[in-house]
């Protein structure tokens, strides 16, 4: 008798598929009417046959561009706006350094005049009438400041350290852009896989709703079962909509870091996520600390900024040093009527001022500069602490997520076997639909846990390289095997 009721429910369930789909599914996946299909055959066909790309395209209303991680890295290095900005910032510092070097060259300038004198003039106590003469003067001057008491030397050194600092910032921005490309790519891939999981989950919950309605119709179920099934179907749809929202935001994040049109709909070509091995398991945490100190470009930038501030202090101290300079002039003077002849002048000058405002102004500027140096040293120390903090976090995540991946994979295998057993018992009339539902829910959670673990592991691997300053496009491409 129980088997007869089960088969009757399956038949009624198949009659209800179109109705359930019409009310709750609202997706491009078609579920046509099949009179000879059992519940297990339905899941086999429609849950496994979901076209995820077609579904996403239909829901987001936009054509997508298929991408892979290696292509994204290439595009990022060529188009990322932060990288471009830091590159031009570095170029500015490079030209400022050359400008500082140019100050070692002498100053060369000239001035001249021609004056026409007419009329009556008093010259040497003698009044001259009808005077007409044209005076000509050409003055060529070469002046060398002789480093302004060493000021130009320290300014040039400061500019050189500033240029080096900007170069390190530029290199750091490239590494940072690569890291965030990896991060957003795997977040996008995770969102895609979550959509697939929740889409299949929605198909299953719609099947559950149809079954609950039919059981209630023949008097074998309760109104509570119907309401509960509607609630679970609605919850499944909410999860799917949340995953779609996360996918769209991840698309924008990735497009932005790649430097392309933010509205571009990107689609990872993978249909699964695989662990990416970027580091050696034998490397210890202390080794990562040493790598960071030796390779982090932002730490190198801070070191050069400290040296820059120290040179600026020396520039201020030159206020106390005498300032010699040499002046050489060659003049051509005369009149039109009496010829123009040259003369030469060479002069050596020396000026000295005991600092700005009796030395008090210079003294206070030196004290202020000392504080700037302390600030940069503290900023560097704080940056190093942040790096160590990040490395501990990434090292721990890498270690434990690798173990989680293995356990999550085992859990997926167990839940798959559980579904097969529950479905078999249900088809034989020995189990309930609730057993099937619980097994499917467990499988959904196991799948989500697995892909989350892989994503966290991949980001931890990339984070270890990024925080040690060793992340590069070549390393990622070498180990990226989708």
C-alpha cells in the first residue's frame, strides 16, 4: 500500500513541475512535462544539466567576456590606474633629481642696452649743446654658486633618495595590483560556483514543494509541510539572489583593478576551483619574516624616505655655513662714434649669516626636521608590524585551509553517498522525502564549504608571496593550472 501511495505522489509531482517552476523558479532553465520520469531521474536530469553561464547572462542582462587568471594579470599590469599613477609619480621624482643635479652648473646670463642721447647735456661741469651720441653696452655674466656651502650637494642627495623611494612605491603598486587581481578573480569564481550551487538547490526545493503539495492533496501530508516547503523554496531563492549580487559586485571589483570598463561583465571560464600552490610547505614563518624585510618594496621606500629626511636636515644646517660664489663678466661698452671695446671682470664673493634669524630660525627648523625623521621611523616600524601580522594570518590560513580542503572533500563524498541512499530508500517506499531533502541540504553545505576552503587557501598562498614582496606574474602563471 505504501509503495502505491509513493508512486501516486511521484505521478502527481510530475504533473506539478510546470506549476512549481512557473511560480518560483523564474530562470532560463527549462523543466518540461515528463510523465515517465521518477523523482531520482528528475534530479539526475535537471539538477545536473543546469547551464550556469546561460542562467547568469539571463539574470544579469548582459553579455559576458570569458576570462582566465593569467589573462587578467596581463591586463592589470598594462592598464591598472594605480600602477600608471605611481609610474608617472616616479617619473616626476626622476626629473626633480635631474633638476637638482643641474644646479651644479654655472649660471649664464646676459643683458644689454642701446641708448640714444640728443640735445643739451651737462658733463663734468661743461654744458654741451647739440649733443648726439648712441651708447652701446653688452654684458655677459657667468656665475657659479660653489654648491652654496654644500646646500646643493645635500639637496641632490635628498632628491636621489626621493627618486628611489618613488621607484619602490611604483614596484609595490604593481605587486599590490597583482594580489588584488588574484583576490577578486577567485572571489568572482567563488560567486559563480555559489550561483550554480544555489541554483541546483532551488531546483531541489521546488521539487520538494511540488511533492509536499501533492502529498497534502492526497491526504498523506499536512499543511505545515506545504508551508515549510514554501519557506525553504523562498530561502533558496534568497540565497541565489544574494549569490547573483555578489557575482555582479565581484565583476565590478575585478574590472576596476584590471583598469578596464567597470561595467564589463566578466566570466571565469572554470567550472570548478582548484588549489594553487605558490609556496613551499617547508618554509617556516621566520623565513617569511626575513623575506619580507629583504624584499618588501614599501619597506625599502620607507628606508629611502628616512634617508631623504636626513639629507633635508643637512640642507637646513647649511644655513650656518659661509656661502662663497664666483662672478665673471665680459662687457662690451662704447658709442657708435667712438667704437665699442671689451672689458673683463672676475670677482670672488663670500657671505655669511649665522643661521636664520640669529640662528633661532634654523635651530627650530632642525628640531622640526628631527621630528619628521622620528615619524618616518615609527611609520616604518608600524608597517613592519603590520606585515608580520599579515604573514602570521596568511601562514595560519594556508596551513589550516589545506587541511580543511581535504576534510571538505571527504564530506562531499559522504554527502553524495547519503543522497544516493536516501533517494534509493525513497524510491522503494522505505524512506521519506524529508530524508532526501536533508541529504541534499548537507551536500549543498559541503560543496559550499569545499569551494570556500579552496578560495581561502589560494588567497593565503598569494598573500604569503605578496606580504614577503616576492609575488610576481611569472610565479602565478607557472603554478596556475585550471
